């Protein structure tokens, strides 16, 4: 346990030491805003993560470091699970230690520092696979209950876990030993609990006209641009780096060994699904268990000296991969240096943490420069949820009007009886809003400090005189993609 605790403490300490270097990410501002509008669902994700954001910041305060505390702690859980896979597969203590080294240096774990659905999704995938591995190896019926509960929570975190559920179901149907367990009550109790946990979100989706389905259909262009075989290979090579052969050996080992083939199938199905209809990083949470199987395959090399050399090579490759990628994936470079070092374009997540306080100040100044008669009837509308989120976190409500965005879940939060006649429209050029404005002119362009290249850099701010009350025009602005 000391070994596992030390590894978890190391990765947690790394995250806690670096989590305050950069400001809020644009998506973190969105989760904070969503948490202020509690619901059983949102346009692009289920309810758990926004509610955790509200709980965490309500207890600890609204800062990037406090918001990222929970992801940092969960990174320790993923490290422990990575070692636990090796142990459950029968690996020696030395092999478990090597598995922990691989986990602590893995880009998949080290690079997941933002408060986003990614880390929570990763934990539910990995824990679900651990329960399934336990079922395959130990055959303890009650483990189906833990698997069902974990998958249910996963569905309340992010819908990306659906192909993993399909993979587990297919593996059960194709494995005689597991198929026999379907004659008992426990798999069905687990499945029922999974659906019961997910039910509130399903009801919300139906009651609100299935907005997530609309989002997914509208999002296909972005998904295609980040998916496909080429993107999959590139991203997996980045995530795995020098350890790619170990991952290949692990996947082959799982699929070839009859007693573990169900695990291989459960991992292969989401990989195949997302290879064609998703982004390359979607099935990444399957990597740790496949790497664990790769380590077990390494331990079965008959020549002792070769086995030792390969183990040293795995440890060295893990450390080299960490050193090579740390600057790109970790928030260790100050905002003032991101553009100068090219990191703002190499990792857009880093760039998306810069400028929100400055943008809030600029929007406050732009609004304050309007004649008093116009300020009384003006609201702020942003093409993306970032500006609105920043104004709500950093803005002075005495110096700013109400602000709204038609993007994703923000679209749902416009008051039905808003009577504003003018809008400062951030991110919109006059031509973008000609259909809703009797007059429109650019009054400013937003600038992001340090020349960082991100979504807001150079974004226009247009003063629009509305043709009708904003609620009547709102659907024309809706952006569910």
C-alpha cells in the first residue's frame, strides 16, 4: 500500500504544484456557469460534473487552483487503478511498481489537469474496467452490482462511455463463462442499477426535446476533423510515445489469451467505434489496462536477462516520454511565455486559459463608454460561453449589464421577458447579426495579453440595435455545435 500511496501522492503533488500557474480554461468557466444553473442535464453533457464544480467552489472558493483540486486528486486514483490492474492480472510487486512508474509518467494522466469531463470520464471508464476484470478473474457475483453502479455514474458524467458498455455486453455474450452468469440475478441487478442512475438525465433529455442529440448531429464536422485513422494513430502515438510496442503487445495478449479475451473485446469495441465515428482521444481510458496486460506479457519472456532489459527499457521510455512532453502538456509555462514558445498553438488548452480578466476589463470599459441612455437598455451577448463565464466570475455587477450566450447550455438560460433594445455582441461582426439588428457597428476588438493566439484574440464587439426583444430573436442565434 505504501508503494501505491507514494505513486498517487507524487502525481497529486505534481498537479497541485502547477494547477495555479494559469487562469481558468474557457470550458472551466462553462462548467462553473452550468453549476450555477443546476439541472438533471445540459445540452452537451450530463449533470454530475457541473454540480461538482458548484460544490467544490462553493466550499473552497472560485479560483483555478481550488477548481482543479478534485481533478488532481482523481489523477491519484487513476494511478492506483493502473497498478491495481497489474496486481489483479497476477503481476509481482516489482511489476506493479513498474506499472506505477508507467502511470505516473503517462501523458494520459499527467496531462489531465483541467476541470473538465475528461478526468471524471477517465476514472469511471478505468474503474468499470477494473470491476469487469474482477468479474472475469474472480467470478464474484456481487461485483456486477459495483460495475452497474459505476457505469451508471459514468453515463451521468459523459455519454462517451456508451461504447464501453456495448463492448462489455458483447464480451459477455461472446464468452461462455460470462454468458452463464446471465442466468443469475446479479448481472441484471447491475444493469438495472445502471439504468436507474441514468434515468434522471434521460427524463431531462426527453422533456427538453433531446438537445444532446441535436448537439451530436451538429458536432459531426468537428468530430470528423479530429477523428479518423490518421488522427487516431497520431494521438495514440503521442499518448503512448515510446511505449507504443508495449500497448500493442498488451492488446494482442488480451485478445489471444482465452481467459482474458473478454477484457480485450471490451477495450477493442470502443476503440473501433471511435476510430470511425469519434475523436481519437475518446477511447484513451482503455490504455492503462492494456498497458498492464503488456507488462504481464513482458514478464512471460523466458530469458531472464532479456526480461530485465525490457523492463528497464519500459521504465526509461516512460521517463523519456514524460520529459519530452511535460512542457507541452503540463501548465508549467507562464501565460507571458506561451506565445513566445509556440505553446499557444501547440496546445490550445494552454492558450484557452489566458486573458479572461483582461477581457472582463475591456467589456466593462466598452459598456461604460456607452451613453447613459443606451446603457440602461443594453445587454451583453457573446458568441461563445467563455466571455459570459468570465464576466460572471470576474465582472463587477454594478458596472456591467446582464450577459448571455446562445452557445450550448447557455442558450437555455435567457430570461423569457428580457426587455433590452440594444446588445453589445462579443464575437459577432455586423454581417453576422444583420438579420436581428436594425443597425450594427463594430465598437471595439478584444485583445488577449501577451499576443496569445486563442478564440478571443481580435474578436469584434458589435453594438446592435435589436429589431425585436431578444427572446424573440434568440432561436436564430442558437449554437448547438
